[in-house]
């Protein structure tokens, strides 16, 4: 197993198996739905499980560095919203929100590149 990214003080790590499958530990006691370590392994975008809280607004997409500092947080399209799915594409990080929006982010900065209503 290869470590792709880790935050030692939070006991968090992203691993890649010999078959290429990635797994990770919980982050601050919450399940991680998806993780996207940068190629230089200096930062990682995390999507926490959208059901990890009952609050109507859950900022569950963010990027952290190896010290556990939050570098950016994904801007939610609506006031009562959360991201439910994310994947990396050549044009950026695509994140789908509960409010049916596909938001494309620059994974390095968190800047919104595009937002499309999908319903």
C-alpha cells in the first residue's frame, strides 16, 4: 500500500492499493466520500459524507495541506445545500450538489470555473 497524502496530527491518510484503488481514513471523525490528492502530494481535496451532519448547510468539500490547514472551501450554490458527489476531470474538479448543480472548481485554488443547473 502506498501513502498518497497524510496529515499526521489528524491521523488522516489516503492510500493506494496495488490494484490502484484508493482508500482513506475518517477526517475529524467524519467519513470521507472522495479524496483527490494533488500530484505533488502537498494538498488534498476532500468530500465528506453529505450525511455526516443534520445541519441544512454543510460545507463538505474543501482542500487541506499536510499540516491540516484548510486552503479553500467549495462555495455552495444554495444557502441550504451540500455536495453529494465529486470527481476529477481534465477541466477541473466536478462536484454535484443536493440542489442539482454541477460546479466545476479549480482544484488548486477552489475558484469556481463553471456552475450548471442539471435538473
